[in-house]
């Protein structure tokens, strides 16, 4: 009699065969959330890093699909006193040249290559209005003189104008695809800066990640993951009872 009552309760609670699929999809969602949160924490000290956030989107079969968006909010600006460090204040990106094509960057610690080309921390040339920025000096006694980078992105050496950094901005609510360390693939609709962004020389933009916030998020993710695991275990036990016990004669 007790077994029959349990069967009625199970039927009333609408436990269906798709429950396992829903549970598995939920576990994948929380696993992806944990991957993103872990990556954010790993880059909390990476200059110019933009954090990601995962969210669930229901698809046609009713199961959640994990998507992620980038938080483009600016990080804090930290003075470095290094003339080759730059930070972008406002909504804008520096354009760099990579073997895979042009990419967008929030700047960072730059350097000069053996051929006097201004490059980023990955060795990619920084692009100006004329192409890769090649630094030269009017003073023949030294290879490179005093480098100045103005707020409008103009680059000069010993007061001699070299080029102007290409600064591009997003339009609307565009989302960029990540392309490695601190780089993004530019969208098809690209626009130059309209003055809303400015370049700061001798400064670096810090990550926009809050360590405390990410730690709290990690704890919440672990608790949610454990709750889904318990729900799947309970569902599996209920199915086991239905298969092995309910069919027995009373």
C-alpha cells in the first residue's frame, strides 16, 4: 500500500524522464559559471582585463544554454611613471596588428621592438593612422629620444610628430569576441573615436574585477552546484524505487 501511495505522489509531482536532462544542463551551466569566475579571479591583477559574466538562455527544447557577456566597465587608473605605459580613459580601444589580423586592446605596458616599432606586451605592433608606429628621433646621437603620447593619441619623439594612435569605440551594445590575452576581435561596424576617449601616458588601467565579489560568486556557484547534484541524486533514487520496488507484489 505504501509503495502505491509513493507512486501516486511521484505522478502528482510530474517527475518526467527529462528531469535528468534538465539536471545535467543545470550542472553544465554552473560548471561554465565556475570556469568564468575562476578565470576572472586568475586575471584580477592583469592590467586592462575585462571580466565576463555567464547567463542562461532557454532554447527550443526548454533546456538552458550558457552564454557569456563581457563587462566593459573601466578599471581604476594607476600611475606608473613609465612613458611607454598607456591607459585609455573612457570607451575606446587601441588597434594592434596580429598575425590573425587587427585586434582591439585597452592599451597597457608598451615597449619598442628592435626595429623601433611600438609594440604591446605580446609583441604586436601598435597601429596609428599611417600603419604601425615606427619611432625615430631627430637627434642622430641616439636611436630614440623623449617619447610623448598626448590625450588625443598623438605620438611624438623629441617634439617631432610621428603618428596618432588609432582609437576605436563600440557602437550600441556590441559584444566583442575575445582573442587571447587582453585582445578582442573588432566588429564589422567600426568607428573612430569621437573624442569620448582619451589616452593617458605613464599610467595603466587595472582589471575591473572585484576579488571579493568573485569570491562570493564562487561560493554561491559551489552551493548551487551541490544543490543540483542532490536533486539529481534524489531523482535517481526515486526512479530506482519505481523500477525495483513498485513492481513487487504487496
